[in-house]
């Protein structure tokens, strides 16, 4: 109905940031429906001789390649008929019932089909999804990951930001590039900076899959996660891929001692225009089951770079939490998203993070931007370094371990300066374009790349390519650091190279402590079974979280 005279309240509301976001009504024919689409297949299974011969209304002869892979490798046929005979509501209640242990839940859910899995999720409200997350995540202790990137691929800024992120408590740090030829240099910056900030920090360089494997074999990265899987055949083969080729790639990483996880995300098939009218969550259930069937230890999901799609439809953010939960149910590590900006509204972007932060996941963010968002080359994160004090306050407000710790300004300045000087020494020893004392000083105090003096980009690019052409490896970096007085950083890198040989950190949900001890779902399994069980924040950790530097304490008055 046309309005001739506007309400002043509605005029003000129309100017709110949330009105800059995109919203769309459900459109089931193209897959713009988060959960429970009438086009989703009806759950069913028939097993003969240990083989799935019918799944979700299709006979084996009708399976596409994704359905065939899931049927052959992802479903435990020994429990499938028992599990599928249970109602969606009964299965959903098992997830939130503290008297039903996670092991029993997982035993049955491993026998479910993708359609049944999605239908069970549709029984849960967001609080129940969070309750189930708390019980079902693989590793007991929550953690976090940071994006460390630079709009100018500035190596000094990257090393300094990597050191600060590791010092603040991020277990993993991830970079990518503005210019592809900078890839090796960016990996080197994170390698050095991360070990300065905290020995044991895992780093990666998100690029083309084969290159990621090559650079990992050089010891310049410790893990990878940008190995994508999809829920419809046409999208999957668009990159000349199949579930089998992705499985082969996963085994190549594992055989070289490199941790890796697949990546998927609710809404990717809609974004590619090939959702086949199915709900986003049903297609994501297929992706998660492909990951399980491939034998990969974990999955980066939570919509990731597609978050604008579920974020535009009703119940979309609930569906994103549900995809994280399915990953946990299947016993996989989950890097649970929150890594892509999707809203102009501070209220919406905070609310989007709450389920994962409050329930706890293996990696709450698969990319909290450790830089200002103008430097984030992953198209901007849902949270960035300029929000970090708000994040620390939320940890304190709710007594939640979000994986970060308060830090003192003087300590951050010191760790950034050490990272810059260490990288300066490596560049000098390896004959790369010099890092000046001016750059070291700028990186020490910088907020972002805008605060850095310009570098000779053509010369940097030539030097970056030398790393690949001349077969320079982390061993050369170790020798350079040791020769120039950074013995502790060199020793940290030696420890990290040893991890590639032992393979301990290939276990599900693994991270490496400062002493080289590997924590994972094997030795830190989630034992939640109701109040007083599972992850219990230690007194020391609570004192650390409480101690935000800007709080006024009685002794200060």
C-alpha cells in the first residue's frame, strides 16, 4: 500500500545499517531455501550384502557420482537400518539429552543418509543446536584461527601481524595473496612471524591446491584447508574434480606430513547456479559426508565465502550452525566459519558468531581477521583486529573461552619488532631485497599496510619466485635465523619440521603447544555429559580472560 506521508520512526529505521543487507524470500525452485525444502529427497535406505542399494528414494543404478561415493564410503551399513528406523524427533532428542553419550549418538548417526541427517537438523531450534554442539565437538578445548593478509602483500606487515596473532592466542594463521607471485614470500612471513609469536603456531597459504602441496612440502606451511567439495555433480565437476580425485589429493597431503581439511559451505551450489532445487543444508550434508568418506580429519564449513546466500533467506544462519553440528556429529574437526563479512549490521554479525563462540568449536573462526579489514584479501572477515577488545569483553562477560587472551601493548610492540627483525635477518642471509630499519620500525607500530613504506614490488616478486625455482626450504630459513642470533625461533622451526615427520598433528582437531606437544581429539576428547563435565576453564585461564588491561581494579583506586 502506497504511503503518502512517512512515519518519522520508519524513516529512521530505513537508514539503519541492516537495510543495506540483501534479503530475499524463499525460492525453492532454485535452492534459495535454507532447510526443509519440499524438493529434498525423502529419507530411505536399503542395504543388501553390506552395500547400499537404495538411498533417499533412489536405486543404486540412479545414483550420481556424489551419491555413489557417499553410499560406498560414508555410511556405516552395519547400523544404517537401525538408525534410519528411528524418527527424526527421537534422533534430535538424543543430540540434546545429556544422558545419551556422544559415542552412542555418533554410532547411530554414522548410519544416516544425507536426507535423514538434514531432516533431523530441522527438528532443532538454535539453542538446541548449540546444546548439541557442546556435546558433539571432537576436541574438548576450543580454539581459533586468524586471517593474516596484506592488500600490498607487504612481507614485514605480514610477519608482524602473524606474530601478534599467535601471541594473542590464535592456534592457526592463514594467508593468501593480492598478487599470486607473492605466494612464497607471504608463506615465509607467516612461518617466521608465527613462530616468533608462539612456537607451534600452524600456518597456511591459501592458493591453488597443487601449489599448496608444493609449498607445504618445502616446510613453509604446516596445513591446508582450501580443498573444496560440493553437493551437486555439475558444480563438483566444474573444476575437473570428483570425490575420488579430492580423496587422492587428501592422501597426498597426509603422506607428506601435512595437516589438511576439506572446505565446503551452505549456499555454494546456489551461488554456482546449480542447486537442483534442493535445500542448502541437504546439499551441505552431502559435502560433509563426502569429507567423512574421504578419510579427511576435518572440514572448514559454516558457509564460508557463501555466507551472503544463507544470510539472505529465512533461517539461514540457523542452517549454518546446523552444518557445523553435522560435521561434529560425524567426528570431524570443524573450522566453523565466521570468516567472511556478510552484514552491515554490527548486531547481525555478532549474533552470527554467538552459536559457535558460546558452544565452542575446534576453531571458532576459520579466519578472524588479524588485520584491519581493508587488508583482508579473503574479502573481509566477520570480525577484524579492530574488534578484538569487544571480543575479549564478550569472553569476560559470559565466562566463555573464545581462544584469545588479553595482551599488553608493550608486549605486542616487542613481539612485532622481533618478528620484523627476524624476517630482516632471513632476507639478508638469503639475498632477498633488503628490509630496511625504517620498515622494521613501521611494522613494529603499524595497524595495517597503509602505515608501511612502499617496497620495490618487481624485485620482491623475482625473489619470491626464487624460493620455488631454487628449491629453497624451511631448512634454509632455520640456518639463516640461527646464524643471525634468532636461535629460539630457529629451534621452533626445527620442532615444526619434526612434526612433518612424526605426523602426530594429522590427528583429528590437532594443534601444537609451545612445547611441541600435540593436542587433538585423541588426547583431549570432548567428554561433555552435562553440567560440571567437558571443558572446564581452569582458574588460571579465567584469571587471564578477566584481566582485560582497561578494567579498573580495586588496587588501582
